[in-house]
């Protein structure tokens, strides 16, 4: 199944193969850097810890993993190349 969004023209999301981003609650400091950097709004801070609210609009950029100074975010590319696709490369 392919999903599109008027908010992100030229981008499609195809059904993925499972979670490819995880947050280790023990390592999370609640700094909210992942929330601020995520263009798709996939994160929130609840009870002073980052939580994944939804990966439906994730663009698989890895920015959340890159900015996490506490090493709480683990990121791996979705298996099979499914997930986010853009017509611009």
C-alpha cells in the first residue's frame, strides 16, 4: 500500500517491515532534541522521556539518531528498502 500526503508533495510511504527506530528509555535524558529535529513529528516527550508517537510519516533521515547525545536512539534502515520514497532521489 502506498500513502501520500499533501503536506509533503512528491513523497510516498510504502508499507514497512517493522520498527527501525527505537528509544532506550534508560539512556534518554529527555532533552527533546529528537522532537525538534524531526520534520515528520514522529516524537514527543512524555514523563521526561522521548517516545515515538508514530513512524507513519518518518522520512528515514536518521536525524533523530544523529542528534541524540545520550545514545538513546537506535536507527537502522528498514529491511527490503521499504518505507519512505521520494521522486527527487
